[in-house]
C-alpha cells in the first residue's frame, strides 16, 4: 500500500467519522433543546401550582386567624362584662351600706 492509498483511506475514514458525528450531534442538539423546553414548561406549571396552593393556604390561614380573633374578642368581651357587673354589684353594696 502506497502513501496515497493510506492517505485516501485515512481521509475517507475521517470524513465518514465526521459525518456520523455531525449527524448525531445535530439530533442530540435537537433532543436536548426539546427536553430543556419541556423541563422549562413543567417547571413553570409546577411553580404556578405552588403559587396557587400557597395563596389558597394563606387565605385559609387568614380566615382561621380572623375567626379565632373574633372568638377571642367575644370571649373577652363577655369576661369584661362579667367583671364590670361584679364591680357594679360591689359598688352598689358599698353605696347601700354607706347611704
């Protein structure tokens, strides 16, 4: 085998290798872009769902806090009314004894 034949064999082998690598690189790039696009879409959907769930949880928590606060105000108002009634009764008794 002469130099020219070896050179032709090496050159054609390199060309075939470059062609195969180019085709696979092209398809790999397309697949990668498609997968990244799908990942971005899925991440966006997951983020929107998380925001929606967080918003709903926050609203529910706020409603619970408001309800508990209102109940506490009612209980405290009743307790204050009882205390004021007791103080009024005591003052009436003192007034009756003094007057």
